C-alpha cells in the first residue's frame, strides 16, 4: 500500500511540474501572440491589427480605411485598400506603447486600447 501511495504522489508531482512548465512558456510567449495584435489609439486615430494580417486605420467620426500588413523584425509594411504602394516604416512596442515612424520621420505614439 505504501509503495502505491509513493507512486501516486510521484506521478502527481511530475504532472504538476509539467503543467507549471507549460504555463510558464505560454505566459512568457504571450501564447505566441504577436504583441502588435490589437487596437492602438493616438487621440482620435485608431489602428487595429488582426492576427490574419488585416488591419484598419480609423479616425473618430470618419470611416475606417481597411488595410493589410506584414512585419519583419522592426519593419512594418501597411497596404491600404485604396493604394497600390505600401507604407513602409519601422515600429517598436514598449509596454502598452506602439511607436511608429511617420512619413515625415517623426515618432508617433499609440497606446494599447
């Protein structure tokens, strides 16, 4: 009886350790979710990036411009539906702040919604 109890306890400890390791990996990788995914606001301007590579850029009171995007390291390429040439720039995410370099070379900050 004591031998069976030791085996059960050892198996439970192994299961708990494995679950802990998996949970730690998922938390560290944010579930492998790209940190860019979600909505980002700068005043009345809102970018929304979706997991499937689609996005939108909206201004409060006006319609949204639909777009697609691709990232490569710190570079982002955004192709708005009405355009044939993508807007290409760099970006970075620090905490809840997305910083995009605008077409004039200035940093523009967006806050996660």
